[in-house]
C-alpha cells in the first residue's frame, strides 16, 4: 500500500497478497480498515483469521456498551495525563518560594518539561504497541505514571521535581499516541471524524481544567497536593482498566489466537493472517525508525508537524504567561488565576463541538462532489484554525497591554483555544485518512514536533514579554501565525501531489 495515495480497501489472500474482492470481511490494522476474503475451502489451514465477518472477537463487531466503556477509559486516562501537565501551573510562584529560587524561566521549565516527555515517549511506545498490542502499553505506562507522580509529590528539590516530571510525561504520552489507533480499531471510517473530535476534548481540555482546580487546591493545601490528587485519580482509573479494558489491536488479537491454538493443537505452523514473518526485534527497529523517516522524508507530514509545533507551543505558552499577566496587571490571587482558564476551556469546547458537527458531514459532501474520498477533505478545519488563532493572539495581547477589563484578554485566549483544537482535530483525522496502516507512525512523528513546541516556546515567553511587552509580544506570535495561513491552503490544493513525494526515495 502506498501511503502517498488515498488508501483504498485491500483484499488479502492467505499469503497476504492482493486478491479478488468478491467476498470480503473487514478487519482493522493500525488505523485502517482492511478487507479480506471470507473463510472458504481454499484457505491455508495454517492461517488464523477472524471466524467470518461477524466474529465477536473483532473489535469492529464489539457490542456498543463494550466500545463505549473502552473509549471512556482511554479518554479518562488521556484527560488525566494532559491535566497533569498543567495542574500546578498556578503554583509556580509557591514552588519557587519553597525551593528558594527566583528564576521564573526555571518555573516555566518545570511545567513544560512534562511535554518533552510527550515528544519522545511516542517514539518507543508506538513501535512497542505494534508488537505487543495496545493493552499492555496502556497498563504499564499507567502504573509508571502513578509512581512518577508520587515521586513528584515527595520531591526534595527542583532538580528532582524536573526529572520525575519528565518521566511522568514519558508515561503520560501513551494514551495520547495510542488513542487515535484505538479509535480507528473500534470506529468505522465514516464516523471517525466525530469520535476523533470528542476524543480531542481530553488532551486539550485537560491542560485547561488542571489550573482551574489546581489554583484552589494549591492555595489551600499547597502545590504537592496537586500531584497527590493526580496519583489518586490515576490509581482509580488503573484499577478500572485492569477490570474492563481489552485489547483492540487486530494484529495482537489474532497473534494471541494463533498462540492459543498452537498450544491446544500442537501445530507449530499456525500463524496469524497479519503476521508478516518478521522477528520482534526487526519489527521494533523498523517501527522505531519509521516515524523519523516519515518526518524527514515526507514533506506533507513535516508541514503539518511544523504548524502543530507552532500552535501547540502557543497553547502551552498561554499557561505560563497567564499567571504572571493576571497577577502583575490585575492583582489576581492564585485561585482566581485558576478560574481564568475557564475561558480557554470554553474555546476548546466550541472547537470540539464545531469540528464534531462538521468534519464528517463536510467530508461526505466533498466525496459526493469529487466522486471519491480524499484526506484533503479534512483540511478545511485547518484553514479555519489558521485564521482564528492570530485573531485570538492580537485580541489577548492588546486588551491586556491597554489594561482593559480582565474578561477581554480571557475572551482572546478562548478564541485562540478554539483555533488550536480545530487544527488538532484536522491534523489527526487527515493523517489517519492519508496514511492508513502507517497512521500511528505519522501521528508519532507529528507528536514529536508538536510536543517540543509545547515544551520550548513557553521558555521564550517570559523574556519576550519582558522585552516587548504583552501587546507587541503577542503581536509577534500572531504575525508568525499569519505568515503560516497559506500552508493549509497549499495542502488543500496540492496535498495529493505532495503526499506522493518521498525525499531520498525512502520507503516507509
């Protein structure tokens, strides 16, 4: 399958080659629905497949209640991970005071170092999931996430806190990188945009809800209790996951079925229809290298990743700039600062609602117009996002710089948040639709740059606003965003051609 082209259903015979598509059943491989022949007498008896198109083990055939529970648990752990990234942001002054530090950039780094873990965790987690399935990674990373947050709560110094924040980010990246694959395991293509939009509530609403509750908690109980709260909630979700979470990855399910049948029958020649015969070591190395190859050698992925680097960086810069702005210019207390994040939260909900209601409908309409389904049908939301984000930045910067009523800069941050979530949904659905079996690797590649933006840009926020002021500092960010407006327009018009380009003639 050439990921540079619009993926179309494949029909596989027992050797994995393309076959006649007269009788097919559907299964899912890492984010793409793939058709295969129904069982018949010509099948290789050693090839293990689904027991027909209605096999209850196939995640696409699960009961609605089982699908809802699975998605709810993954969404909960994703929300908690993103909430943990910023829950103690309002307490930065308190943390610096406790550890006798006056370095505000170090305070921002303690917040953003978590997101560095988001950048590099997927490079290992996504490949491991391709070998062992999604469930073991969810459970192992959840356990490690609990341990690292306990360590943060007990940290005796800023350096120890920073180290364990990084480890917590590595573990917390698991649901972010695997949730899109889990969604595609369970949800047919025609409904994927709506579910993806709902799923994106978690990673974008979490960093906003965190400071709202964290502001009050830190003011009354101290900053360490922000980590104890995350630990308690994560432990509850972990216990529920042990009881109710199931494997959704077709490759892993069929491999386990083959292993079970080998033990029961003694036939060591049995293998999954999805087993390509590669060793786990070779599979792991290929999957680790693939996201980097896709980022460097696929221009379309690089373009989208650079846009998300910028927009996600702005999103997290907001969390480190807001406490300073509101405390210095408006005299807000720690708890009041937390409440001001309701504005970006409302903006995120507007973005989720709009993208959820329009993404699939618009894609279906364009499919009728063009006569075929194209990943570029998802890009219209990205164009809207690139227009909305600079408006929010200009609005926030100049209403704050001119000391307007505090609600006005908050409305600006709400507008910017709406744009960020539109870009988030558009980029995720586009990459899933465009890269099919390589969707997880494409998303991992984008996550690396996006998360680096969220980690690094906030570090420049303090010096920039000190030198330029909040008005011109926000305007500089907005001008850069304006310069990027042509990029999604180019992708909309020429994306199909650009997807075919492979620098250095590299194969994924």
